[in-house]
C-alpha cells in the first residue's frame, strides 16, 4: 500500500473515531487535514463549509479596505471617548438631515479650495501653480476632508462661516498669513448619529458619493493638478465608508479611476475601474468601461 | 499579533490604546467574517455586515464588561445582526443541498488529504439544517465550548449539545451512505 493510501486510510479511521464520539467529537484538526478547512483553526477560525457561494475550503478574508475602515472607526471611537480630538470619522452612518446638507458642503469645499489657492499665491507673490509637494496641498486636503465631514455631520451654516473665516481671516490684509492646517481642521463637532437607528438609505449614500465627487472635482478645477494626490487620498478614504457592493462605492471607485487617469496613472486607473465594474449599476459600469477604454488607448499611445 | 487575553486587550482599548483594538480585530476578523458569511450566504452582504458589525463593536466595546467570554459576546453581536439582516432581506432559506456544494466547489484540490472524502464530507455538512450547521461551525471550526455556543445563539441549555450530536450523527450516516466507511 502506498504512503498516500495509508495516510487516507488513517484519516478516515480517525474521522470515524471522532464522529463516533457524537457531540464531543474534536473535528477541527481533522477537517484541516482532510482539506475542508484550509488552514489551522488557530489562524483561520471559521471557514465556511456551509455557504452556497461556492468558495468551499478557501480561506476567506474581508477585503483590506474594510479592515482599514474598521480600524479607522476604532481610532475615531477612541478619540471621541477620550476627547483627545473629537473627530467623528465614522461617516458611514448619518441621519437624513445630516446628509441633506451634503450638497452645501461641496460648494463650501470649492470655496475653500479657491480661497486657499488665492492665499497661497498671495503669500508667495507668485501667480504660478504650486507643485504637488507644497505643504499647502496638505492643507487643502485636510480642509476639504474636514469640511466634507463637518457639513455632512452638522449644520451647513457653521461650515459656511468657517469657509469665510478661512478665506478672509480676521484682520486679513494683503499680507495675511496663510491659515495653518490646525486652524482649518479645528472645529466643534455635532454629536454623532446612532448607527443602529440611522443607516443611510441607498439614495442618501448616492448623495454622499455625488457630493464627495463634486467637491473633489471642483477643488481640482480650482487648485489644479497639484491637488490630485490629496484628492485621490480623500476619495479612497471616503470610499471605505460606503458598503462595498453599493452604488456609493461604485461612484467613488469610478471617481478614483478618473482622477488616476487625469494624473496619468494608468495602472491605478485600471485597478479602480475594475473595482467599479464589480458594482451592479449601469451608470457606474458604463463609466468604468469608458475609463478602461481610455486606459487601453493610453497604453496604446505609450507603446507607439 | 498580541498574545494578551481578550479581556486585557479590551481593557487597553477602553483606555484609548488603538493597537489593542488592532490585536482584537486581527484575532477575530477571519473568524467573524466567515461566520457572517455562513449566515448571510452572500459575499458582498457579508462584507457589508462585517464592516457594520465591527464598527458597532468599536463603540460597544467601551461599555463591555468582562462578565462573560468576549468571544461569545462578539459572535453573539455578529449573529444577532446577521439574523436581522436575514429577516429584512427575507432570504433565510436553505439553498444548499449536498450536490450544489459539490458543484460549487473550487477547482483547487488540496495538496494533502483525500479528495473523495473531502467532497463527501462537504456534501454531508451541506445537508445539515441551518441550526445544526451553525453549531457545527462554531464547535468544530471555532472550537467554542457548548456554553459559549449557547451564549452566542441565546438558546436553551443543552440545545447546542443536542444539535451537535444530531449533526455529527447525520454526517456519519451520510458518509456511510456514500460508501465511505471506517476501513478495518
């Protein structure tokens, strides 16, 4: 008898011995040895023997962006509890009222983008575009993030006041200093919405995604190519708070793909478009296909 | 990954240590995800539920007290949310018979092990009813005690044990009916 056959026989024998123990059967290691569970239970814990999705014994893990979103939520929860920095970063759940002011946030973000660009240029006495590495870009990014977050989570009028303050700081003259990012990011926050009572409806998710995209798009127009990396980072982060299969996720993925395409990053443009393509939504999928076509054309040009 | 017990990690998290949460999360992320998947039966829904459940956990943990097993509590939270989801989506139906499980198996053949036995075993497990599958999964894969399973499933004492007994008996009979027997 071959070694394999002997091993199989031993496995069956051990399995039946355990099955004969009824409820006391210790099956974890045996299931792994048989290949029903692909890795040691200590590392894998539960594998789906049961689901009908057809993934059988494969090791199944949540996708990395979900991990990131969850860890970010934990950090936000800590900040909220300890009061170190009351920044509610869990934006997946918002009340309808909070979402309703989202559109306003986008306009505010645009104004801020324009304002900061103007201040930056004024301070430097230059009318040229600021390179991507300029720390001011970081301020734009943070300001946009905070504004988006603020206005989605609270009264839009307050954010408008912040935009005005940022654009025309108190005592602002021709040489007014550029606000620091701490100044821009400092803001009182409203209480967060209880996630158990206020899940976003698909329509609200869409408004959220459209709002984020609109803000990013307009900020790009205002500040130019230099803010692309910051805007992409922002979109990526926002995307982590949309349910993965949702239109919201698809729209932001598509936005990321377009931003990457704008920046000439064909590899990421294709990767994001592929992710958008997985969302079951005609508009998103059509847009994703367009990006993929563009990428293909871009590749073609490069090869030539 | 941290070797600290769950209770210590939770305590550190409650005091504001984000790395402690990371330790807890990475200890249970695969387990909970697969448990959720086993109930939700659809990958995308499971991903959404996973994110939602753990996001809830990040907040609820601040009020958690070590009066019972953290693992039981966590799985109970996951289970309750999944059942809510199932009720809402009205998809709580047994879809998998053994043949489907076999047909849907990935084409990957494990390097080790007995393929025939593996397929038969998956088929037999696929024939268990939902409650039995859940207990079987928690017991055999999650290595939970019956007390923990009882807590997770909020069931009557002894019921988990009984379900596991029935599940194992069924699997054994099923394997024998497929010609797989303990060889002398």
